[in-house]
C-alpha cells in the first residue's frame, strides 16, 4: 500500500524511483514530470496491481513465454551440484532492456522454472540465469568457467534456495543450486 501511495501521489516527481534506489530514473522522472505523465501512469497501475496481488510480479506480457513449474530432473545421472547466487540483479536485463532484473528476481516463486543460457562476456564463458525468456542475472564467473570447461556436454537444472534477500550493500541476492546431469 505504501509503494502504491508514494507512486500515486509523488510518482510524477520520481520519488518512487528514488525509494527503489533507481536514482537515474528518479532524476529523469523529476526532470520530465514522470516521463510526461506516461511513465507515472504506467508505474501507478503496476504499483496498484502489486498492492492487490500482495507481491511484485513480472509484467503479464512476459508470463506466457515459457512454461512454469518445477524443473524435472532428466533421466540422466546427477554428477555435481553447485550452491551459488545470482549476480548482477541490480542491472537492467540484457535480453529485455525494458525490464529490471530486480523485479524478475522478486517475482520468483518456489516452483519457478529457471534455466541457464550460455553467452560470452569479454571473451570469457558466462551464463544468464533465465526466467520466462529473460535474464534475471548471471552465475559467478568462476562457476561459469567451470561449467563451460568441465560440463559443457551436460544438462543443468537450476532451483531456488530460499527467498531473495538484500545484502549489506543493498543489492538483491538470490541463492540457487545448479545440478549437473550427464
């Protein structure tokens, strides 16, 4: 309710963006009066929907891109498991620049279907942690290198480990487990 009220009454000034620690957007909203009212209106509707549903959600247009549900273990043998976190959740999605990774991570449910998608960062192996076709962040570089060098011919199953939390630097963190099957 608090987020909705702040967005409704002060969104045109960008106050809601400042409370989300999105200072650049806050300044942009302040200078353009809520992106000429359009951004403020959209944010107000989204804040209302979050208030009614009691949680943050991925926009509806993204919810049908992949099936949800708990990932099923393949008929292969489990050979390794890695407990890690999703990194880079503070940034905008690379696969959908209109979406913030933090919002995606906050929308995870216990049975969210996550998967890894390979890419390269400055010539080094990297893996996005994806949900509904968009990236929620990455796995740490050392783990990405290990998965690429030792297990590139294997299947990876990603499962959530608890709920997302903010660390001491106020970055959102989400613990995950990556199971390797061969």
